[in-house]
C-alpha cells in the first residue's frame, strides 16, 4: 500500500473511531462534523474530502465495525468449517451458541452504533449488516444440509428477520439481558425442544 493510500485509510479509521466515541455519549442526530473532526484530529476540509455527510461516515463506520467483528471469527472459522465438514448429520444444527456468542458480545460492546443502525435501516442497510454473518458463518452448514443455491437466500432472509427482531428488542432494553439469555432465546426459537450443541 502506498503512503498516500495508507494515510487516507488511517484518517478514515480515526474518523470512524471518533464517530463511535461520539455515539457513546449522545444520539446520532446531535453529533456535529466539528465534534468528529476535533476527536479525530482533522480539519473540516479533510472530513468533506472523504464524506458528503455524517450519514456517509456512519455507513463507513458500520462497515469498519463489521470488519472488526468478523476478525473475531476469522481465527476460528477455518477450524469451524473443518469440523462442520466432518460432523455427523444428526449432530449438525444450523445455529449454535458458539457461533452466536461472539456476535452478541460484539453487538453489546457497540450497542450505540447498532441502535443507530436499527433506527435507520433504510439508510444504513441494516439487513446487510446481519446478512454478512449468515453468509460467512452459516452458509457452510446449509451446504451440508444440501440446501440449493436457489433456496439459500430465502432461508437466510428468514433467519435474518428473526435475528434483527431479537437484536432490536434487546438493544431497545439497553442490552439489559445477558448475552447468555439472548443466546438461549435464539436457540429456543430454532430448537424448541431444547436440544442444543455447543
């Protein structure tokens, strides 16, 4: 990566972090470009060189945050995929606590950002935020169940809808329920008889 490109990404990352810090203290609609620039250590012209509006920065911030989330999975994902490939079909389930725990922990740690994402789903493509998890984490399981490429999008959308509804309710309660309680609720929706693995 050349120096100019590295500097661009470094500045963008600082502004992403500045916005997250602002979101921890106040609602999105009250955050100003001036505040973001002060926290990021850049001037207004630098902000407008990168973005037209704070909403543009927020979209980038969501992507930046999601990438940080999936870095948690990357270290375990290869082992997980190997295990999925060899696990007996009768022991294989679509979603297990081990897949959900890192994601819900991440949401709780970044609840202010997710509150904004869920309050403006059309602007911020909230579905895409959750779709990444399903495509990257659960698609290999669907392959084991011989789900066709034609069926996959419908199944993924079904689970995304339920997951977003649970996350929306949880965040609406300021993540007062523990991560373990939320996982238990998700698992009871998926496997009503309580049979779990993980």
